[in-house]
C-alpha cells in the first residue's frame, strides 16, 4: 500500500472508529456487487486470555464476524471437553452472530522421528472430531519446517502424505484441513506448491498467511497465482494499518478468485485497549474492502 493510500486508510479508521458505538453488522462489511469479504479474529495474542463468553462478546461488540480458536488459550476449547461441554460450546456460537470458523492447532508433519509424526497425525484426528462436535468447519495445521539433514523432496512427500491421511479422515466428519503457510522454508510459496502438487484430498486447503516471504521473487502476485487453486476459506493477516504488507493487492486478488471465506486477524502487538484496537482493524478492513475493484 503506498503512502497516500496508507494515510487515507488511517484517516478513515479514525473517522469510522469515532462513530462506532456497537458492533458493525455483516452487511456493512460486504462489498456491494462483489464477493463478500468477511473479517474475523485468530485468538493468537489479542484474544488469548479471554474465556469463551468474553471472546464471543468482544467479537460481537467490535463487529468481528468469526473466530479461529487457537490451541491452549483461555477459551478452554480442547479435546478434554466431554460431549455435554462440546454441545455447550456449539450452542454459544449458534446463539451468536459470530461464526466459529474452526480450530488453530500446532500439529505438524515434517519430523523425521516416526513416533512424533504419528503423534501429530493422531492428535489431528482427535481435534477434527472436536471441530465437528462444536459446529466448526475445519482444523488449521502446519508444515512448519524442512529439516536440513533430510532431503527436501523426502520431507515434502512426507508432509503431503500426512495431509492426505488426515484429509481423508476429516472428510468423514465434514471438515476441512487448513494448511497454514508457516514455518522455516515451508512458508515459502514454491515449497507450499511442491507439497500441494502431491495432495490428492480436495478438503485439504491452503491458509494464506500474509508472510514477508510472499513478497520474494516472483512477487506477491506471482506467488499468489502459484498456489491460488488450493486457497481455501481462511486467510490470516496482521494489523491492516501497519503499512508493511500490500493488503490492498491481496484483497484485490482474493476478490478476483471469488474468495468466499474469512480473513482472520492474527495480531501480535500489545495495544493499550484491545477493544478499541479491534474496532480500528474492522474499520480498516471495511475501507480496504470498499476500494478493491
């Protein structure tokens, strides 16, 4: 985003935030005549210490439409929940306009240690069942690395085979496997493409992660086009007002592929007031959504 556009977005954020009293409804964040871009939150940092009722309430009051529940956070949604507790989580979201998009796990499939690999696959399956029980639609996983002492092609094939296995399992539960472009080397889009060239399960999708490496040659558009056929229904972004990533271009490309999922805020800063900060991000999202062609 160029300097004049960043200035325009920030001024719009200030103006819109100043007028915001309650939540911003879904219709106010959609783009008339274009595929609707929807905005939500990854609990990552800004929501990590909110219990589930507080998390849902804060999403409602700030205008966020969805949430991805990151593992081991204060919301407490884990596989340790019994069936009654899982039904309660499902009901809380059903009674709210906030969608539980899914669960953000740390399960990964690159380890050359077969026991570690199997543990990650087994735990993935447990959390797929949790996602089904709480009314979510998918589980986020990671490749996370290419070990230097293992041939790259072998690790890539292992990751793809693991994704196919958990994908087949998830299909029986009506769930997606969302593969975050994350980790040393594996966040690079050519390596994500190499993995997905071997993925056969249609419910295994890429979660675009808005990494700095997206800007590496051949640039954001070239990298996006390299994997766009596999992009699923979730995209992670950092603070939209930071000005260090071409979000306007990303939103444009997502609109062009008729993306119908959720753009999820994975903020890592430490604002004095997270509610105010979230309203500012919703306002910035609305502005960016309105200027895509």
